[in-house]
C-alpha cells in the first residue's frame, strides 16, 4: 500500500494533506457527530466543505491489535473509489495508505 497522505492528530480528529496523481488537497478527518447507527461511518473526510469520503474504526487482526481507520475515498478525478487505511504513529501523526482492493469489512 502506497502512502498518499500525512496527517496530524488534533482534538477534533486529524488534519493533513491527501496527494495522488490527480488530487492535492488539504483534508480533515473528523468524527461523524450524527452517526445514525452502528454501521454508519465513525468519521467523515472533508477538503474544505467538500466531502471526500468516510471512515470506520477498525483493529488489525495481525496479532498486534493495532487500531486504525478504514476509509473509502472518492473524487471525480478517480476512475472508481479507493480504499485507504489511516495508521497513527507514536509522535501524534498518521499516514494514509491506499489500496484499490475493497477491504473485507468495508461498508
């Protein structure tokens, strides 16, 4: 999975930049304050007032039990939605890594 973004954790989620071949946007990943049910996204992704995607809290099942945010992102410049994972680091930052493959638990 290639890194397409770097973020800093804030009290309201994460702020940073998403960079692809067609997109270079400042973005915020914020908790969804209006989560309607358990299956609804935990986070929303915005660039300014434009919503780029949604995210769900997940835990890696590789023995580490590492928490991450599974994101589905879309933009008119993308041929189809992409899936990404936001992994926090130990310094309060996070990296966004993408994949074209749909995660098994994607909503």
